[in-house]
C-alpha cells in the first residue's frame, strides 16, 4: 500500500465536527516506469503518451461526475451523529432525481510535471470548507483519507489521521490539498489526544497522469493508467521545511511556479527544498540566514546579502 507508518496514533470520534487524534507521518511512494522480464533480462516498457492519457482520464472522470452524486443533504443539515464523510452513489433508482456531482465540483488547470505541454483539468469537491488555514503546496497536511478507484474499490485509507508531507504525495493530491482550509481550532485533552473542530471536507478526482500513471503501488489492486479518487478531512496544516535549513519550503520555490522539484540554485541535482546548502559553498544555509546576534531570520526580505549583488548569501557561493 502507499502509506508508510512512522509512529503510532489514536483516533476517537466526537459529535459532529470533533475528532480526537494523535497523528502519524505517512508518505506516498511511486515510480515512473514499469519493467517487464524477457529472454534477455528486464527491459523498460515504454509508457503511454501522457497527452493522450490526460484526455482519456478527463473523459472517464467527467462521466463519473455526471452519473454519480454524494450525500450533500447530510452536509447541508448534519445529523447529530454525522461523521462528515463523503459517500458517493450512482444516479439510479431512488437517487435518480438527485443533483449530479458535476454540478458541485470545482476545477483547476494543472501542468504535467514531466511534459509541460500537457495540461489537466483537475476536479475537486468542497463538501465543507474549513475555517482555519490552508496548506501551501510544500507543507505538511494532517488528514483523514480514503483512496479508491472510480468503481469505489478502496486501495488505501487511514485508520487514524495521518500527516502527509505534500512534497511526497502524488501530484494531484498536492495540487488540491492547498484548496482546503483546516480546522479553526484544536485543543489537547487530558489523555493526550487532540480535538479538531470546523475542518475542511472534500474529494479530489485525479487522472492517472497526476496519480500513479504506469506504476500503481504494488498489491494495491489498481491498474496501470487508472483514475483515482481521494475523499478526505483536512484537519491541520504545518509549515514545511523538509531540509531543516531554516527557510520554509514555500520560499524555496524560487521561480514561484508552485512546483518545488525544479528549483536547484547550485545545480547539484538536489532541489533547494531538500538541500541544506543551497549554494554548495560548504556553509549550511541555516548559518547564512542569521542576524548579528546569531538568531535565525524569519523574513526572507531580510536575508543577508553581504556583497549587495541582489542575491542573498545562502544562494550566493561568492559571498
């Protein structure tokens, strides 16, 4: 499965919008190429055209959105024991007169990370918006989630809330997570658990090119090039600093394109967000963003630039 549990946690539901949790760290792992053995050993299998798959995936997802609905009445008037989970159902039988998902969803245009001329219309459902902060694309998001295929077959789910490093999840999840606000408040209980209130609830419909594409997780039951759906509750956000260099990863997106992977100031093949020495001058980045008293500077506009060339010291190997 696609999650790796690092530490144990506990979930105890409360009434309406409250959850008691201790959370854990988990990561999505995925690869880009599939292999197949032949008489001469193992060779790489050519992937399908990403542009063609983007079109096919959008059509599949739009058909699902046009022929299914969700429990929107529960979200409009939550019953006392409502768990704030999204439930999909086909527009047949007693549901035939209900509003289809296509009338509820929003969408955004996303560029393929591997082929810039390929774009996706990425659909998402805001069943309830949270009243707290939203994560930036390289932050940590604490969520409850379930991942399924378009037939509703689950391939992974959280038993308890999980903290996802958004730089390690499939791209579609990262692209949509920032559209949701987390809880407005939380409190630590006497037993050490945490209670969240007024959190966001949603779903995302991810085409294979922004999901697992040709390499679904081993033993997940997913097929290659399959479209996937995540339903989730956005509980908390934590600012990401994946390399612990003192610079939040959102500020290491130098070209401001919303992708952390392609910013590599020193061309050492390590992106800035995971590089503890961004200019490769032998001085750790953290030591180059200190004030005269040795305190870490938190405002990027105040990072030292000793030679006044417009490039802060931590990105300037000449400084």
